[in-house]
């Protein structure tokens, strides 16, 4: 007849032996795995247009448009405007279009 102490010791030793066995199997598997090169890190691209680029484009092309609205819509087609763009009447693109048409 075994005591509770002996049974707990047996369980602990069995558990430790199984852990060691699993650790060795994992190490062998990791050592034999085929590793491919990691892909290069791709930096996030902020491709929203800068105000100065839009302003320069508007001043250069203002003669081809009859209204500031047409100029702003053309700038929206050419550039990716940050924010809500033409949907917001307080957006800076409207100010730049009005200034370019003067």
C-alpha cells in the first residue's frame, strides 16, 4: 500500500518526465524545421496629398477651369485629399481653389 505522499511524488515525477520529453520533441522539431527568409518590413505609406502640392497644381492649372468648384473637383481627382475633402465645406481645398481662381 502506498501513501498519499508517495503517490503525489510519483505523479509529480511522471509530470516532470512528460514535460522533459515534450520539450525535447519540440527542440528536435524546431531544429529540423525548414525556415524561409522573412519578408522585408513594409513601411506604411501616407499617400495623402500635401497642401502645398495641391496649391502648386491649382495655380498651375487654374486657367483651364471656369469655377473654383471645378478646380477643386479636378484636384480631388488628381490627388488623394486628406480628410473628408470635398464633402466638408470648411476643408482647405476650397480656400486654395478660390485663391487660385483670383
